[in-house]
């Protein structure tokens, strides 16, 4: 399975034969957005439930945009993401750099 989204989440949920989507939110803005997505999902697929979990307050400032920018400029993100994510992002960055050099 690709990490890049190429289809609607409801289609993936049906393909995986599951009926619950677990989503995480950091703040009120995330909650409102996820609520809208959950309601549209329910309209498209009434059998699918969305479970929304709130982040720990000490992680509420972390976003993918911030992590990407820190990585782009060579900063250390190890305190912002789990170790497995850190390793995967470093591997992806190295692969991207290797492709850029070979062009």
C-alpha cells in the first residue's frame, strides 16, 4: 500500500473491509475540519464510523508542515516524531536527494 493518497478514504476503508476510521486532532481547528470530514464520510458510507482522538497537550504544536520545514533545512525532528517515523523520513529524504543528484 502506498503512503500517497490516491483515492477517497471511504474507498480504502471498504477495500480493507473495516468500518472504523481513527483520526487524531491537536486543537479546535483540527476538530472542526475532522468533524466535517466525518460527517461527509457518514453521508457517503453510513456503515463507517469515525473515532476522533485528541493529542496529548505536549504534542499539540506539532504539525506535518513544521516537521517538513525543519527537515528541509536540516534540523533535528527526533523529538517531534516517533523513532520509526524519524527513520522513515530520513530514508525518504536520502532517496530524494539521491534521485536529485542523479538527474
